[in-house]
């Protein structure tokens, strides 16, 4: 590994400049996750806010969490079946999996909405929403895994 200030060598032994810091490594990974996360958060807000606004049951949050769990299960399975976590697969995992789907799904909103239901004496609905969301998310992730395996094998 070339040290600071020492040039990298091409395969033919000639010096080449250091790649920019953003081209690989933690800065690039952070940028991919941040970009994907911002897009996922905006997408979630656009979908869930109109469905949740003023309603007792937050169906929008439930829907995006279940859909996101399905897509994440399918995406990660597809990437694993295609090879190791490097190159384009790593880029897709960071941008779409960790970033976009991490921002698209929102278990923090699930927690706040459950708390609100419980606080407002909708105990049965709050518990059903919390448990149902987690179970539906697990089921959706499993279905996404199965779908990717079926399609890609």
C-alpha cells in the first residue's frame, strides 16, 4: 500500500497520481449513503405524509415500512447471489440498501406513532400497530428474499 506522498504504481511500474479521496473509501461510502438516504426520506415523506395526516391509524408509515422491507430483502439477496460485496454491488448496497431504503423505511416514526396511540388511550390499536408492523416487516423481508432467490436461480 502506498504511503502518504508516495505515488501509486501502474501495472507497468509507472507512477500514477493518488486517486481523489472521494473515489473510494469512507468518504465515497458516506456520500452514497447520504445521497440515497436523502432520496429515500423525501420519497417516504411524499408517500406516507398524505396517508398518515390526521388519521388515527398511520397506514402510510405501515405501508412504506412493509414495502421497504420487501425491497431490502430482495435487493440484498440479489446482491449476495451475484457475488462478493465489492465494486458495483457495494455501490448499490450503500446507495439503495443502506441509503435509500434506510431513509424510506422509518422505525423511528413507528415508535413515535405507537407511543402516541398508547398515550391517547388507544392501547389495543397501538399494540396491534407495533406488533403488526414488525411481523409484517419480517414477513415482507422473507418474501423479498424468496422472490429474489426464485427469480435469480
